[in-house]
C-alpha cells in the first residue's frame, strides 16, 4: 500500500475526520479574531469577510459531522 493510499484511507477514517474537525475549529479562532478587529476598526468589508469565513467553517464542520455519522453507521458494533 502506497503512502498516498494510506493517506486517503486516513482521511476517510474516524480519526482523520476528528482531526479535520479539530483543525477546522482551530481556524475559527482566526475568524473570531478577525471579526473583533474589524468591529473595533469599523471595517465593514473585513466584517463581511469574517462572516463569510465563519459560514464556510460552519458548513465544513457540518459536512465533517455528517461524514462521522456515516462512518459510525457503517460500524457493525454501533449499529
């Protein structure tokens, strides 16, 4: 099994999905910081950018949670 195949398998595993959720949530910290700075400077464009980024993070986490549920449904012991 090649390293690329192993990496793709990890990405579709529960551990890989949890890791993806964690890194996505970590990105939310940057968006929160960006939004606070934009509000302090009354920069509407940066505030809109932060809102769009937050929406993308929320959507990404929702997709990852759906994938995690799907992986759980495939588990014989869980279901």
